[in-house]
């Protein structure tokens, strides 16, 4: 209840209260959390946002942009009102995050068994070429490793990322475990894509305004 009250107070300072509508930005590339059926955005994330803000008396407008980085930028600059995201120090400069998380996520490293990835510590990933979606962040240590080594190919589409991994054009994908396993299970030719059993990290999706 305190979380709902906090969100209401935060929104009351902006235009959303006057309009009785919030603009929620989603990037439906993360089943089962969020995906598109071709017409509508579905999954846990949009369902939670609709229920949460519906109980507060708001209509929710779902906005889908070209990539996740655009969602975060528009949220930071106030062009949209709500996102579900991991809390990072950089994002806290421009957004307020709920104290109660929506979901616990285990971040795994996916690779092609024909091109094994051997790591004992995070820095070992600097020897490999990875693939991420624009705007993704998996913790300060991971972000520092990426910035230092420039070993990531950035794309807008997870299907593209897994396709590159299947063809061994990249060595690894860092991905939420449930999402990655669904892509592997449903993509032709992905039978050789596996995940390291030990997670790279554990993080929590939160409502951010």
C-alpha cells in the first residue's frame, strides 16, 4: 500500500494526474515478461502496470518504441510516464523506482556449444564477443567491463541476437534466463544454444516513473 501511495504522489507532480492517463513504455522482446502477439503487447509487465495504475484510477496507454534504449530515454525526459526496469545508479538520476520489486530475474549467459565460453570471473568475458539489446544493463560491474573492452554488438531485436549466436557470429548473449530459454525452445536451429548453470547476476524489475 505504501508503494502505491508513493507512486501516486510521484505522478501527481506531473501531467499524468491532470490527464488521468499514464503512458507506459514497453519493449516486447522479453517473453514471458513482455511480448507482442502481432497486435497487442502481452505478458506480466503490461498486466502489472494496467492493474496497478487502474486501481489508482488511471487509464494506461502502452507505447512501443524502436528499442529499449528509446524507452528509457523517453522515461528519463518525461515523454512517457512509466517503465518496468532494473534500478541502476545512472537511471536513478532521472527516475524514481518502487521500493517493492515486481519480479526477481536471474541473468544467464547463453552460448553455442560448438564454441564454448569458459569464464571464472566477469572479466573473462572480455575475451569473447557478445550481443545485447540497445539500452540493456546488467549491473555496474558488467557495464564497466563492456565499456572498457568494447566487445558487445548492439542490436534492437532478440531474434537477431539469437540468430547471430546460432551462426557463431557472436560468442555469448547475456539474457534473463526464462526469456533466453523460451527463445531457444521456439527458434529453429537453436538446439545447440545452452546457458551456463551459474547466473551472472540476480536483479529485480521495478516500476519506475
